[in-house]
């Protein structure tokens, strides 16, 4: 059989995007939309307002925050706001479902909902963007990403070809200038479920800041087996909580998470070794 020569399929041009960024919750938050979107400024303002309001309420670095008043014993949890009590109840449910790997308390017993608040802020911002009528956007808060639609909405709506997925980059914790890869969010791949969120926990963004469980160590409970964990899921709160839980609980929690939840996981050990579920392996092979 003689080899045949075929013209390569045309490569679609890179989408033209616009973005706005701001700093909050100790990290950089960015909102990216296709260039055809005409409401970027109003959308970015709405997102920033939501993040700052939640930071003022929940940050343990702000002396006047509600969270700090509880930590100092000036306000009881029962007397706190409905949102504070609601997020605490959510955190307790996550603690139970992760066998204690995710927890709303620090080792000293003080209430700390920071492991839940950023994911909640991203989810609330996403609902606000939908309420503003925006269908195509990517929201990134320090490596935790939630998307809607596509960066190429014209292709999606014309039906000429599927819209491209949003690509969420995963930083190498050993060299933040390097990406381990990019995970496609918003598309249905290999017949699997749609992933709209990717969360990464570990030392790349804010250093070692997650309490581990089950091992004694200089931080009170030991050092995580993983330098970094990325979880892709249908929603950002699930992705964020489970990434944090795996960092805290190590391999035992990784095994429990992948058996109980429909998620994709990529872990990076301190020596650089990678563990990946089939969804991440398929992404790397594509």
C-alpha cells in the first residue's frame, strides 16, 4: 500500500481574549473573557467586590474580621452571621466525608475556614457573572480556576465547529516559571463528564500552609507526602476542598477521593514524581 498525502487540518487561530486582574485573599485574581464581550469592566468590578467582601469577613489577617473576632473569643460561632455558620456547617460535612483530612480548625483549635472560602468566593462570582448575562469567561484565583462556555464562542454558536476549551495551566512546584501541563476545562473529552473547575493546592502558590494529618512533625502534624495536588471537577468547591484534603491526608486520602468522587487528580511528590488519574494522563497524551 502506497502512503497517501493529505493536507493537514487547518489550525484554528488563537482566540483573542481580554482580562482584568486584582489582588485579594493573598493572591492574584483574574477574569478573562473573549474580546467580543462588552461587559468586562462591570463584570470585573462585581467579582472584585464579592472577593473583597468575603475577605473582610473571613480573613484571619484582618483584625476586625468576623473570623478574627471568633478566634479571639469576642464572638461565639452560634452568635456569628448566617454565612459564617453556613460555611462552617459545610466544612464539617467535608471533614466527615474526607475522614478528617479536610478540617475547619487549625491544630490549635481555632476556627479557620480559609480552605473553603476561596472556592466559595469563586463559585459566588461565577453565579454573578451568569446573572450579568456572561456566558463565556474564565476566572482564576491563584491557580483555582472556574470556567463557563468557551474562549471561541462564535464557533460554538455558529455550529461550524466545537468551541475550544479553556486551558488551565498547572505550575511545576519546583519551578514556577514552568508548566507541568494544561488541562482543558469546559469540554467533554473521551466520553467523560464535563469538568468546569480545576483547583491546585500545595506549596507553589503560597508555600507550605496546609496542615497534614496522621503524622507528627514540626508543623504540629507532619509534612505532606505531596508538594502539590491538582483536582479537576464539575464545581470549584469540590475541586478546592479535595485538593486540600489530599495534600493534608496524603496517599490514603488520594485513594479514598478517587474511589468516592468523579474527579481527575494530578499529584506531585517532593522528588518530582507524578501520579495521575486517567483524565490527566489522557490530557498529557493529547
